[in-house]
C-alpha cells in the first residue's frame, strides 16, 4: 500500500513518532502541503493521512487509486464525504482523543480569570511585593469558583468532562444540548438560559449552519457583565466583531479563546488587543500524550481499513 502523509508538521514536530504508518505500507511524508499541490502529491497513492487539508470532489477525481482518507482529527468538514462515498473512498476520523486535554485547557482560562496567577507573578517580578508594607499583597481582585455557575453549550465527551471538573470545584452546572441528556449534578436548559445565568460559558458544539455565529451581540447582551466566554470548539461559532465589542464595552468581563475564525490568526482580527481576552493558538488538543493517542488511533484506523473492517468511518 502506498501511503501519503500530507501534514506531518500539524501533528508532530519531531516529538511524536509517525513510524506506525510505515508498518502498513510505503510511506511518503511532507511537513505541510499547499492546497494546490494536494492532488499532485497524492498521485497514485492508495491512502492519504491529513489533518486540515481540504479534499474536494475535484481533488479526489484526480487521484484514481485513492481508497482511504484518514483524518488526524475529530472534525471532518474539510472532506467532501458524500463525494468520497460515491467514489468508493473510505473516510475515517479519530473521535474523543482530546477530551481530557481540552477540558484541562478550559480550566486554564477559568483559573486565570479566577486566581490571576500570571498577573500577580508579573506584579511581583516588577517589584510590587518588595515595595509592599503588608505581608499579603492582594491588589488584584480574585474570586472563588465554588458556588458560581458553569454554563456549557454542547454536551458531548468534552462538554461532559468540563461539567465533571466544574462540579469538583463546587460549581453549579447548567448545559444546553441538541439532544435530550441527563447527567448527575447538571441542569439542562435552553441556550438563552445558559447565556443569562452562567458566570462562565464554555462552548463545545460542532460547527454547523445552526451554530455558526451562535455567540453574537443578541446573546452577549443576555449575559451578566461579570460573565466570561470560553471557546475551545470552532472559531466561527463566535461572531468575533460582536465579541470584541462586548469585551471593550464592558458587556461581559472577559474571554478565553483557543480558536478563531481564520487560522493562523490574521493581524486585523478584532480580538487582538480586546479587553481581558486571553488567546492561545489552537493548542488545547496538543499535549504530547494527546497527540500520541491521536496518531495511535489514526494508525489503527488505517490498519483496520486494510483488514477490511474500518473503524470510525464517517461516510
């Protein structure tokens, strides 16, 4: 089997081995692949492993021997799965590999806003405590999470993991989900009620026509002025201009974001420099253990396809 890895750099920068694919066939790897080189590099390969590369019907039709597209990701909106099915190409993703890592990232933002550890350290390093006339120098406001309300939009594996952590902190948890669910300690409410009542609103919904722009000025105006928005799902779930306006105008207190609408981030993104907005570069999924788990699952998906029993098929 001829296997092409089109985006090695997006899953490993030498710290996670991709050698598992070599046991399954002849492998050719590329650090990154420009969109206009995809069909050329796939050529007569039987299988291709991707992350965010877009696979259209036109590209697939230029790769007549291609029978397998393996995603090193959970999302698969970058692949025309209908066209793939019609052309006899199996598409497989890797679900739920990053649950613990993303839930952990959510609480890195929550704890930043609650405890202000980095802000206090910066103040201490600049001499603030040295100049203090009291042993305890609490000039930056902090607050306890216990008794506050965590609101969750989307209650899949990550949303439910966030709920469990919030409950462990003594928080109340409310959630909105497309399909009826039950979970101990969680009250299920409408999306509007989440925005109205929550102190932290954490987004864990897929990007669909219905969720695009879910966070907009109408919903932000429902929030408490002390509320925080956290997005580790997909950038377009948030209307970035509206969120920046809400942050700068004091409509909400802050935001923690790991994703934006266009990635890498553009220099004119309105959230750059927005008041009390913490932004990380789409790294919630990227701890080394998480990526090792991802690659192992992607290798297993391809092995299962070769054995005639594909796993995690999305088409």
